[in-house]
């Protein structure tokens, strides 16, 4: 089982690794749902941690429909992460009508290579998550972070398992949403994935 800890600074990242996290999702400003961390924070994590660091690429809180200027900011941040040797980047782009923003998502995925790409919990705002799943597989995303369109992974377990079944190994579903070290053993039995994500997972 892979335990991905969602943290918002270097000190928390170090503590999460020491507590048994297998991977770090590095953000800032978690009160707004997470935004892109600073260059210095990313550098410190890359240089001092022994676990993979997945970096949030999100220029602001709020919705997931981005302006051309915001997309340029995201492209710059992705390029910097690539130069620094980041393992993966995490982003999510939607259209105003609740679908995956295919054209811009493809641009960012192509730019990110050879880094891995996780499409984050913007996924849970899609009108049709099963359509979104197929689109993200086609675009080449490696992971989807989701609570099965519900508030918590426990509430979304049925939809999570349907997504995992439909994915059929073509993309990894990372279960998220109030996953903690206390409820992880039970969720691990209920949800048929090997990757879990949470702020208090370790």
C-alpha cells in the first residue's frame, strides 16, 4: 500500500517521511485546497527527502477553469519542476461546463514528460467521472486523485471501485478524502486500490 501524505511545507514533509509516508504531495495554502509551492520549498524537499515528491501545479484557489495567463504560469512551474528532477506534477483543468479541459490538459501532460502526472480532485467536479476517466487515460495521465465524487473516500467507495474496475490497470486511482492512519486499514479492505492520499495518513 502506498501512503501519499498531503503537506504544505518542508517541515511537514520531513515529519511525514519519518512517520512512514511513501510519497509526498507538496502544496502550499491547503486552506484554499493547495497551490504551487515555492521553488525553495521544492528544492529543499528534493534534496532532503528519500521518497518521491509530487508537486501541486495550481496558480490559485477557487475553480479549475484557467485563463491563458494562468496557463502560462502553470507551464513555467511545470518546466521548473522538470529541471529540478521532481518525480511527478499534480494538476486538474476543467471547462466551464464540467468536463476535462482536454486541449490544455494535453499540453500540460506533454510538457511534463518524463515526469508522471496526477489529475487531482478537480476530477470530483466532473459531470461524468466515467467519461473523464476515459479522457484522462487517452491523454496519458498516470493517476487520478479522487474521493469518488463524494466528500470522503468512505462515502465514495462504491464509485471509486467502479472507477478502478473501469480503469482496469490503464491508470492508477488514488483514493482520497478524509483518509487517516486510523481509518486506512478499513478503507484498504473496502476500496480496491493500493494508493491512498491524505493530510493525516501517517
